[in-house]
C-alpha cells in the first residue's frame, strides 16, 4: 500500500500557481478528501499531515526545501516511520505529457526533473511510485526553467485539475495495496463512441458506401 503521498513544488506565494507546483495541488486536494490539514514540521522539512485510514496511518507531505532538495524531506520522513520506497507515491509535474494527461508508474529515471533527481539520491533507489501530471513542453530546452516557473493559462490549469480529480479516484486502491487497479483507474480514458451500425436493408447491389464528396482532392 501507499503509506506516504508526496507532492513536489516550491514554497512561497510567488510559486503557488506555477506549473512546477502541480504536485502541491494534488496533495492539497488529497488532504481535503481525507479530511486532514497540513502543518509545518521541522523534523521533516515540510508541511505534513497524518491520516488514519482503515488500512492504517498514512502521511501526506509537501517538502518546503525548494524543489532541488526534495529528497531531504522525503527521506527524513520515510526513515523515521520505516516506509519503504515502494510504499511512497511522488506526485510531480511532467514536461513529456500534455496538460490533461496523467500517468502512474513505479520506478524509472528522473528525466531531468530536479526534485526526482534528489529523491533518487536520498532514497538510494528509483523504485518508488510516481504520479506524473502533464504540463506540456515549451518546445526548446533552454526555455524549460522559465516555463515550469510560470503560471499556466486557465485552460491548461483546468486540464491539470481534471487529471488530479481522476487520480484521486485511485486513492482507495492505493491505500489497499491494489496498485494494478490504481494504474487502471488513472489510465482510464473515455470510450470512443461506436460508429453507427449500417442498415443491411438500405444497401443496394452495386452501390458504393463512399459519397462522391469524400473522394481525395487532386
């Protein structure tokens, strides 16, 4: 089961609404869902909440170390409560996914994300769970730093929050240890409508199904 939910971001009002703080947004909504409030805790260098669930206590964490030192906060709490890496979910912004896309996976590289890079180093392993919230890519590498620290337009922000809402439906399976079900819920996509069924009675011998207007233009 997931015993530690971590959202990545930067502290301070100037960063509150920026793309890099998408992980914080998730934890804020999860705290409301579980009926707990985050409080500063110096021992773990972050804002922390404990939620008592049917499966036992779980912790919510927003590191206040700034992104590059996120692992300092995560490892301190995980070590004290003897939480294994595969019991940790790290929620973060993802450049390689478009706003409105979300993926859940275990392990993998840090992809240049400085928060993940430090968590890798502090835990000594990449084998923790990640919830990747798409924010899109500016298109050129040298613009990335400025891009993640800017506020997304309203349409993108709404798309990100829809992904957070979707991811929150997987909370119970995560708490129950059914991560396969959690992955299936997070990756669920609306079914495409089926094409209308043709009426066999209307088909005539020699008739074509393709209207003349659909023929390729020269």
